[in-house]
C-alpha cells in the first residue's frame, strides 16, 4: 500500500510530483512519466501567454480539461 494520493480516485497528486521544465524561450512545461501532464492547470504555459492542457500525454481543449472531473462525480 502506498501513502501517495491516487490521481485515478480524483484526488490530484501534488504539484511537486511533476517535472517542471522552463525552456530557453521562456515556456514552462510540466511532465510526469516523460509525458506532458498536469491536473491542476495547463501543462504548457507559453511565453506568449498561450496555454495548453495535457493529461497523461493527451492534449485537451480547455473545455475538455475543465469538464474532465465532472464525469467522475457520483
């Protein structure tokens, strides 16, 4: 048994669980298991202000990202 929160249960893992990379041009990328991934915000924050939402390496629109949790609620 693990003491780590289980993201599959709907409990997001802490931001500390991500690998955060800031590339030379100023973009910020969040990874886990070598895939773009972030549950508490955009996985890509570009220098120009644009945002990209990724969960387990799958790109989502902002609407898909925001609605993803609502289907899990009972």
